[in-house]
C-alpha cells in the first residue's frame, strides 16, 4: 500500500492510497474534527468512510494533464497513462485550485526545504519554453518543482514578475500560466489574448493577461484566478472544474463523448446555490463562446471557486476563436437545443435550450440581445487598442467570425 498526503488550503485533509493500482481516498480524523474543514470535492463530501476506486480516480485524474500530454510525461517518468497515483507522486505538489499532494515518507525532506522561488535568466527561460514539447511542464529539471496542469496545450506554470519567470519550488504557489504559440494554429497567442480582453471589456470576470516575449517569440501569459495575494504572500483558492463536479472522466469532457450538457451544468449551478446571478452568468458565457466562435468550451473550461461553503463561477479562461482554423471542428462543444454546428445554430436553438434549462426563453433572448448590442463595437475597440500594442492580422479574422455568428442570432 502506497500513500500520498492530500493537502487542501494548506491543511492535511486526508490520504490518497494505492493498493496495486486500486485507489481510495479517506479524510484524516483530525481534519474531520476541524469545524472549519471543507470538502475536497462536491463528489467527496466530508465522511469517515473511505471513497471507492471509481469516485477517487475520477477526481484525482482530473488534476492531471490529458492523454496527449500525459503520454509524453509518461515516457520521461516511465509511467503508463492510467497510473494516476504515480503521476501525482511526481508532479502533484501544485495542482489546480488548493490541492497539493506529497509522498507521506517525504515529510522530512519537505520540511528541510522551505518554499522558494528561483529566478530564471533569459537564456534559461528561452530554453525551458522552447523545450516544452519535449519536456512538458518543465518536468524533472529542478528539484522541488512539482507542478501539474490540465489542458492539452503545452504550458509553463510558474510565477512572473517584471517580465521575469520565477520557478516556484518546494510547495511555493505558482501564480501564472505561460503558453507558447501553437504551431498548427497560427497566431494562437494573439487569438487567446484578444478573446480574453474582449470578454473583460464586455464585463465578464477575467484574470489579468498579457503577451510577453522571449527571444522575440510571443507567449500568452495569464494570472491564475485560483490564487490570491495579500501583503506579498500568495495563497491558493479552492476550485473544481465541471468534470470534477460531475465525476466525469476528463477524456469525456465533450458532450459528444458523454460529457455534461448546457442544461445539466445550468441545473448544477442552481443546485449549488449559485443564485440568479450565477445562472445568468453561465448563460452569458455560453452565448459569448458561440459569438466568438469558440468550439472548445467543454466541461473542463468551466469551473467554480469555493469560499468556505459558498460557491461562484470562476473567471473565464481558455477563450479562443477556433472557427478561424480550418483544421478544427466547426461544432460547439455543448449542443445548443440539440444542435452542434455553428452554421445551424439560431435563436430557435437557444429557445429550446432555455426550455431544457427550465427557464423562460425571454430571459435567454434578453442576454443574447444585450451581447449583440455590445460585442461588435467593443471588439472593434479592442482590435484598435491591440493593433498599437500587439499588432496582428488575427483580430480581423476573429471580428469577421463574431459578425457572422451575431447575424445568426439577430
């Protein structure tokens, strides 16, 4: 039997155990007696009894990168894709949200190495960033650097200050996600930056983001929304994405693969007491993703943040106009009124979606019309602004997609 200590918000919450690959999770007795204790997951409520392999595996699997990245990590670590325990033992020191995992036998090593930051030289930063396709997540270069990230795109999860990259070591929280250009999708860095800035200007909660350059190569850099800073000290915020909330295998994040649908997500927000504001916020995000042509708005790209026992939708993230790339699907990740194809979605489909969510269609139409009134002039304004600071032809391409999809809903 192998054991990993599972920390939540800095407290030892419980133990992830592997018995020849069969996983279980149990809360520690001390944690259960703590009146301020919160559950690790919506699917892992506070209880004395250990959770079975199915429930445990799905939650912890969702803390790891998907297959396409995990296979490359596995070659370095000599681990199979399904060895959830092995991956978390290697890279689970800083996961999404406030979860950290450490081998129980390494407690003395951890205490002997306090959390710290190591600033990279420009040469080191360039080497690490350009080697990400071969060495995902900068795996194995620095002792004490144990960071896991979800999402298929190569990325470096670290800290950024004054355009310098700092590696967080021995449990120091990371604060930023840095994404290099995607070779198959030209101008992906500028694409995501534009879409995120557009969302912010439209009033959606969005974390600060920018484009930074190393060796004349642009990188998309976004501040982590699941971190907060107080008097210079960074702490983690507890969060879960919708695959974790529904106990869905991360490889089934798309509706077509059996993942959550819009009505199911909407009803969960009601069940979690997200309030009318939270429900409308979610609907507006669905509409926004349609208008910007983002066909990758799947269940792992929606999350909730916990504050004690209260929940709210996390800020928007991973917004990208996928419709401009001919090699990508022209379908929405979640169907709108049983329709996936962007070209076939109209107000009628959103009306059916509203009925399936058990709300009046007029409420959805009001959100559509509000965004239709704002999105084109705001997008043109963002394009003009970015044309000065970060010029790129992709802004015009995205604007044309927005105009086309806006016409489909007008």
